[in-house]
C-alpha cells in the first residue's frame, strides 16, 4: 500500500449543499490523507453522493470550503452572507436599546452616542471583512483551475528551456515539437482533473453513441492531447489494466455486461492519472460475484497507481474490508468518523450502532440471535437544551453529540 503522511490530500471544511429548503449536506467536515481509502456510508438520501459531486464541482457548493493539494478549489458564500445579516440584526437591536435608553435618560445620551458610533464602526468592519471573504470565495471557485494551468505551463516552459540549452540541430527540433505538445496539454490542464469519479450507474454514465475508445479517450482529447497513436496506446493500456482487451475499444456500451461497463467507467477515470478517485457506490448495481471482482480491481489499482480513494457505499462489510477510515452520514450530517477497526469495535452514535446491527452474520446460529437496533432520532436524542456538534470524543474518533452525550460515551467506554 502507498505510504501515507499527515498532510491531507483533500480537506473538506463545513461543507453545506442546499437545494432550496432541502439541506442535502449540512456542515460536513473531514479530510483524506494521501494514499488512504476513506469510506462514506449511510442510508439512501443521507447526502453521500451529493458530497462526492460537490467535491468534484458538479455542484457549486452553498457554503464551506474544499481544499485539494492545499489549494481551495470550492468555496460557498452563504455563511458569510448569514454572518452579515446576523451582524446587521444584532447592531440594529443594540442601537435601538441605546437610543431608547437615551430617550429615557438624557444624562446617558453622550455616552450612548459614543457606543452607537462604536457599534456602527464594528458593523462596517464586519461587513467589509465578509464582503472580502465572499469575493475571495468566488474568485477561488472560478479561477482555481486557471491558476493551476498557468502554473503547470510555467513549469513546462522552465523545464524545456533548460533542456534546449544543451541540444541543437535535429534533436532540438524534436524537443521543440514535444515542448509545443506538452505546453498545449499544460494550458488545458485543470486541477479538478486530478479528481476523477466512478459513477454508480454503469449504464447511464456511459454515452451509448460513443465507442469505448472514444469514452475512455475523451478526457485526454479535452486536455489537448492530439497524438492519435499516443491516445490509442493509452486506451489499450487502460483496457488491459481493468481486465478487458484492446478488441473492446471499437464496441459500444450496450454490447457489455454491467460489470464490464463498470470496468470501462474505471478505465475512463484512471486514464487521466488522478490523485483522488471518488467511487460512488461502484458495486451497488452489480451481482455479488461481480462486486468482489470490481472491489479487488480497485484494490489492485490503488496499490499499483498510488491512488487515494473516497469510497461511497451502503454495504458496511465492503467498506470495512476496503477502507482505512469511515465516516457515517445521516440526514446530511456527519454523525461519526473514526478508523475502521475503532468504529467497528467501539461504535458510539446510536445510528452507527443501528447500521452495524443490520449486517447479516454468516453463522446461522449467531444470525438467529442477532438483535436489530432501531434508530429513532427523536427518541434517542434531546437537543432542546444542548446543541450537538461533531467533537473528538477520543483521539481520532469523532461523534456528533451534545455535552451530556459526550460524557455518557466517555463513561460507557472508560475514556
């Protein structure tokens, strides 16, 4: 397995993705270290897929920040706008109270006028700060890819200028031709292409009017690669890497089985040589025997290509086998996050316990005795007084809970 370090490849901070009044993802934070597999689990509709699509910028996020390789690639503005509205509301109430006090007590007027002026000054500073943050968020959202392309073009130029100093004649002409090609590719490169996605439905995600070769090569063509021989060889290499053969390149998606279509989707993703792969329930539409083949293929590719993977799934057994850490989502919230072994050994949140209790056991006698835990949010939590937050209950183990629940978990597990 690739070496991991403490520097996160992807960092998601307070991600919110709202569609009208529907909070599909609400204040979700996590990071993924280079080389690891981060599992994201939860029931249908909890926001797993929306989180993945927001990261890859299929959606413009409502609020929060997404950092990839230390650069902000996604930023929302709602939190800043809300902060401005809250500041206006509080300042208006404060000024109203001071004016009322001045009307009732004439002797306080001079002192209150000074306080009003100070409140207005603070409001102006707050508004200016948030307007600046909104402008920066919009700029990063729109221009992160352009800045990355400019940086890559400058890197290619510097590299070839140094090489061209030491060659001449025919060799220099060949190098200039290669430089022109590489510079064109660099100018069309986007940072977001370092993140690729395998979609859940292997039928709907492939264009039925395109051949397999066209599907896999599309990203390379968009990136500016024009060498047809290079494209052909790259497509054949990817097909063989995912367990297909080069003869499949001229066929259409309808000529393949579900498992083969998913392999084509994987080939389309890895041909771009990504740093991060988002696998959105890549096996849920496949037969059980084919699921194992696809999971093993992803494991092989992860080790061979040094991939970092965000693995979205329903099946906790698969996630346990495949993931280093697991995040559990419920109704748009991240309710628990921990190392895989820690999560299965010491589940704290009632919803996580409910999910784990639903895993069938292979032993018929144990299965007969298995008790299914039913999670009822209204019954299991009382947040009328204490507000919950995602907090680190023990090192590396985060749970969405209130103060009293945190004390209960620590007491239960002797922390």
